[in-house]
C-alpha cells in the first residue's frame, strides 16, 4: 500500500504565484495541495482546518504577514505543520525572524521547481532545511560572543535542557550545529545510522525543538558551539 501523499497548504497573496506552485506540485504523485490562502490570517485558519503536513509561506502579505502566521501555526504544538518560508526577499531580518518563529526551512523564489519539491519532502520527513549559504549566515549572526540569548528565564531554561543531555547527545548536538547529516554523524562517532537517528530524536525531544534547523539555532544561541569550532 502506498504512503499517503504529503499535504501542502499554499500561502501567498499573488494568485498567479499560488497557481504556479500548484501546477508544479500536483504533478508529483506524493504531493497534494489541500488549500490556498492569500494572507497570513487565512493561512493560520486553514492550517487548523485542512491539517497540512507542510505550509508553503510567503513573507510579505496584507494584514498578518507570513512571519506572524508562522509563529501562530508552529505555536499550535505537537502535530503542527512544518513551515517552509519562500520569498523573493533575501534579507537577514526575514531569515532570522522566520527561524525564531519556528520555520523549518527557508528558500528563495528564484530556486528551481526540483529544489522546491525536495524541500517539501525533506520537511514532511521531519527534517529541517537550510541552503548552505543561509547556514553560514545563521552561524555568523547567532554566534556572536557575548550576545545573550533571550531573557534570564529563557537562558536558565536552555541551561537546564542542556544539562539533561548525555555526553553523547551533546556531541550529536555539536555535529548537528555543523550541518552534519545522520550519515556524517555516524561516520564521525563510529555509530550506526539507526543509532544516530535515535540520538537526534532524543536531543530534539529534550531540548523541545522541532527539527535540525532549530537545533542549529539553539546550539549557536546558547554557546554550545562557536564559529570556527
């Protein structure tokens, strides 16, 4: 029996853009578009009624923008869809706000259809996605020595979560922050990939993180790793 198709919600204020995305995605046997929203408020409402696996989210929309919509969608807790930010605006403030809002991926609209399709599949599997150039910008911005991450209460919570990690799990977190795949982590730590997958799942659960993208941000914001390490 074939697996259920990946359910995708499109959120973009331009009708032609949504139509283009729908055409690209619906030729794929494993993807189905479950709805379209022209603004952030509608995207939030439809995410709760259509139960997509992935929301394709524009940033600049009338009324509630895509960043606030992302925050509200991901705040719905377990079972909330993964959000893939797709924008023409290659701006750091959008990128970092989106990541802090809980987005699991970030792509520019000048990418290829193949990149978009693969990104949706990656997010549907529960992984996060950042292009290498975006990862470098995340590292350079989130890893400024002396920059406190959040309030004292938030920092204390992060320290407590880190304290719950075993030494091996902390090593996995460091390798995640470097952008290593499960196969690369397995080779580095001389473990099987299935064991690595279990460790990654435990790290994310203990730190209260959705995916590997959030693990990268968490590690650099909280000084687990620093640039050049």
